[in-house]
């Protein structure tokens, strides 16, 4: 074995014991932009009244959004000649659409009469906690956050609870609705783990085909809900403004979500459920300055610190990690310098 190869193997073993991977700048900015778009969506009717979706029911808005999203993603994938998933992977893409969008929307729609909006935000803030726990079992062998990530996620949830007091269900139906929201949060976390694993295994180094198939299935499900649900009138004269609002805010958020799946672990991606409320609260303070109690400032500090640590802290690799055979291949290439000095 050459000296260069031995150097690479020794370096690889050392990194396998103590290696850390840091989030890239583009991925960090993408995650923050995704969270900001989520916060803007929640404040859309206040900040951008002309771009709101008041004349469309929530189901209609989702059907239009995912139809446009699937069409655009498929068109770009076809133009770039990217192969679409087939067989089991196609079914997996359909499951991602159901698990990330359709099922949570259905459960949240059922619970909205029994659980307040603030309580729903508090429940969905548990999604990153579930993702951190599920990652080692569902995402594969990619570098993942260590135990400190779970502490950061729990600290952020504690901050949410300091800001938004969770009401105890006062009836059996309210308790069932709360449990359904917990199931939705757990399902989103599990689906995010599967989605990251699938995105990394897809050919073509692009998640556009997966996004197109997941969006198409979601659009079909929401269209069925519109067709067989309560009769809702379509206001075609106001539809262009509604489409503009969806395209400006929601469509970029969906593309960012699938773009991040090839670049971040699931627990980092689910940090959007923490950054979104944080940005919304900070925007509310900026728009309507008010004197906050100490508990609120403590909650903001815990939420910002926990979410920031979960999203941007270095991910730790396992103590015993299999050597990457590509290191040996790269060591034999005369175009690369040996890593050891």
C-alpha cells in the first residue's frame, strides 16, 4: 500500500471518530428563507391583503397550489432530462406527498374546531423533537445531530410554551383532536426522514421528479376533496390575485423544501416549525411595539437558541464509522494532494 493511501486511510479513521459536518451557507440561507416564507404566509392577510386567499377555501387553495407546483416541477425536470422515479420509488414519492401535505391538512382541518390556532402551533413545534428521535432509524447512515440537538429542540418547545400557553382539552372531542394533531406532527417528522433518504438515493442529483410526483398526488387528493366536499363557489374574477399570492409565497416555499431534502438532515429541515413561529412573533413585535413580560422574553430566547442550535450546530458522526472507499480512490488520483503533511 502506498504512503499516500495510508495517509488517507489514517485521516479517514480519525474523522470517523471525531468528524463533524457543518451546514453550508446556501442551505442555512435556504432554511431561513423557507421559515420566513412560512411566517409571511401566516401574516399574509395583514401584510398583503390583495395577495390573500380569502375568496378561496383552504382546500381550493391547496388544490391550485399543488397543481401549479407539480406542473412547474415536472416541466423543469423534463426540460433537464431528469429521470423520473418508477416502481416502488414512485409509490414512495406519492407517500411523501400524502405524509407531508394531505394527511396533516386533513387532521388539522378536523381539529380546527376543537383546538385553537396557537395550540396547533405549539403541538406542531414538537415535530423537530420527533424528527431527532426518528432519524437514526429512518434516515440511514448520514451524519446526524447528536444528543445536544434533542436538548435544543426541547428548549425551543419550552420557549414556545412560555410564549403560547397550551390549553388543556376540556372535552373528549377536544382531547381526540389534540391527539390527532400529535399524530400529524409525528407523521410529518417520519415522512421528512423518509423523504431525505429517498432524495439522496434518487438518480440525476435532483429532487425535482420527486417533488413533481408528490405534488401531483397531493393536488389530486385536494381536488377530490373539493369535488366531494361541501359545495364551494369558485370566484374566477378574483382567481388571478389568489394565484399571484400563492406563487409569490407558497410556491417558492415548496421548491425550497424539496431542494433542502438533498442538503440537510430531516431534523434540521423540521426546524422550520420553530423558526416560523419565531419570525412571526418578531414581525408582530416590529409592527406593533409593545412591552413584553419577562416570561415572553425568556420564551423568545429559548426558542431562538434552541432552534438555532438544532439547525446550525455541527452534526456529529458516530464513534465507529465504516471507511469510505472513495477516499482510497481519491488517494490514487495524481490530481489530488495527500491530506496529511
